[in-house]
C-alpha cells in the first residue's frame, strides 16, 4: 500500500538524534492511522548517522535512506527527498529534535481544513541564541517586504505540502528557505501555524554569516524567477529606462549651459556621469530585449496552475496536479 504521508528529513552529523526522532515520529504517525514513510537524506555526514538509519531501515520497512557522496546542502537534500516521496502529503522537518513531531497532525489539519497547499511552521517562541534569532528576524522581514508573502518564519524546517505543490521544484543553493515563495508564485495557497520549538540538545548549528550572504543572492534569484521569468524586459527595461532618463536629463542640462555660453561642458564630471548612465540604460534595455527573444524561442510551461478540471460528460471535476505553473 502506498503511503499517504511522507516525512523528508535532511541530516548532517546528527547521529545522536536519529533513533529518538524516529521513535517519536512513529508514535505520532501510528496514532494518526494513515500509511506513512520516513525518508532520511544524508547530506554528507561524517559521523555514524547513516549507519543508524540503515539499522532503522532494516528493522522498519517504512524507513528509507538517501545518501549524498558529499555535502551538497539542505536544498539539494530536500530536492532529492521530494523526488522519491510517494505520499499525498509531504512533511519536512529538521533532524536535531528542535522540531516537535507532535505538531504534524496539527499542520495536516490546518492544511486540509483551510484548503491550503502549504502550511509553514512558525517558531513563535524560539529557543536559539541571539546570534541566530536576530539575523533570522531581519531575514524574514526582508523576504516579506520583497516578495509580498506575509508569513513570519520562512526559515522553519517544519512544513507540510500537498504533493503537487512540490512536484517540479528544482532546489539548489539556499532556495529551501524560499519554498513558500516559489510555490506561492506558482499559484498555490500558503498558510502558517505557530509550532513548538525546542532548544538544541545535540550537535551544532549549521547556520553562519556565509550562509546568510548566500541566502541573500538566492533571494534575488527567487524574485527573478517568481516575478520576471516570463517578462524579463519589465525588470531590465524599467531599470534601463530610469538610468537612461537620468543620463538624458544630465546631458540636456549641460547642453542648455553650453548654448547659454556658460563655459565648456566636456570636462565636467556631470558630462561623464550622463554618458555613463545613458550607456548603462541602453545595455539594460538590450538585456531585457534579449531575454524576451530567448523566451519567445524556447518551450516553457504555462504561466498558470489548473486546480481542477471538469470535461464535457464528466460528473465531477478532477484535479490536475501535473499542470505546472511558471511565475509571470
């Protein structure tokens, strides 16, 4: 029997938590009553974590293990898990026991009762040091402002998805932080639920300044993919138009001074600034036009998502999970 619920758990050097995490999950999922699978994704661990999962898999047929040859990052681990998960509902959570398995039924109930496609956990009362919580608050505020998706905690690893919401995702870099933004940009409905968060008892946090910097660049990628993938001229053209206009105004002002005989203009810094702005503007507009030409000659997925479909002669609508969405 295929599982109804899949739990995808990336881990890196978390040997001391895996058996306890599995036991807690089984207790919760057995009580829920639906068939389930638990997929552990080893992101290049150097401890005995993979061996612990192999032992669990030998004793429990619902346990699976995906191993990377080296550390590729959490986004790659989630991507690998999503591609093999068979459940109708797919949970993700961290392996450090800071996420509470008892929250899974609450997240699923929120998803089903409110007809959502994604429910993201919100660590409202977070048990982490200030060096981790302060940058996280800044990060979340920035993402909310730039993407328009009003949830509090993009970083929380505890989430539940309908299968169709994650099918076709191509995750890399730090894009796992922006999965709610990516799926929302494709027309799926995203909600949020406060969840219990525990203090770390095992291992060390993988968070650092370097990851924050990489995450910022990936945020720019997300904005490009969700807002301007199908219309690059709207992004590059607008910036180019503003720069070109500023350049033209600078040169026009200097031209008026030249006609009034108020001195030479060829040596003024404003003259070179005007030329630079005009050239940059033309280059950006040209980049946008090239992007439009590339889009017009390649095969792309439709810019919409079909939630259900009722064909002539059918009594009830049927879902269309294979119709993928592209951000327009």
